[in-house]
C-alpha cells in the first residue's frame, strides 16, 4: 500500500513539475514576443491616416504628428516638432488581435489607461484604441458609435 501511495505522489509531483515547466516556457515565449515587437516599434513614426469617431482627418493635418517609441514601451507624441503628450505602453503580441494599453503621463488623458489593438509590420503599423474608460476594440474601425481612434503610421527613415 505504501508503495502505491508513493507512486501516486511521484506521478502527481511529476505532473505538477511538467505543468510548471510548460507555464514557464509559455511565459518565456510571451516575453520574447514582447521584446521582438518592442524592438520593431522602436523609432520615429509619422501618422499617415487618422480617424476619430469615424471622422477622417485630412492627410496634411495627420502628417503633422509623429510618435517616438522607445524599446522599453515609452512613447512621446509630437505635433510639428513639439511634444504634446508622452507615456508608457504595454503590449501583448500573443493575443489575437495583438493588444496594447496606453498610459499617458502628460498631455490629454494623463493618468488614465486607453485600451487598444495593433498590427505591426517592418515599416508600417496600425492602432485602434478606445477613449479612457471604454472597452478595448475588437476590430480596426472608427465610427461615431464606437468612438474609436484609428491610426496608421509609417516609419520615418533615419537620415
């Protein structure tokens, strides 16, 4: 009887150890994906298109804005070269669609969290986010009803 009890304990301990290893490797994979996307996001990006509440901004107005992203999740928004907001963001590239949370530390919405989603390619990216206090978007759309902000960016080439 004692041998059977010991065997059951051993099997249970091994199962627990294997599940912990699986969780650790899943966490490692998530961290690697986050680092990879932060590295791709790092740099200066010019806004190419901007829609707020379904209203599209003119191309000339949209292109006045740039965002500078750090590899650590920091960002700053500039209008014609002047910083108008800055903050931090957290991303989860393992979600479908990928998720991003913005926490402005200055400027509009300071101290609040804005929930969004993103797509990322080498030199282009797309963001869709909701105003503070609203649910995370599930698709890339901006309408008067959902009040989302939809932005597309292109990377500014280093000179």
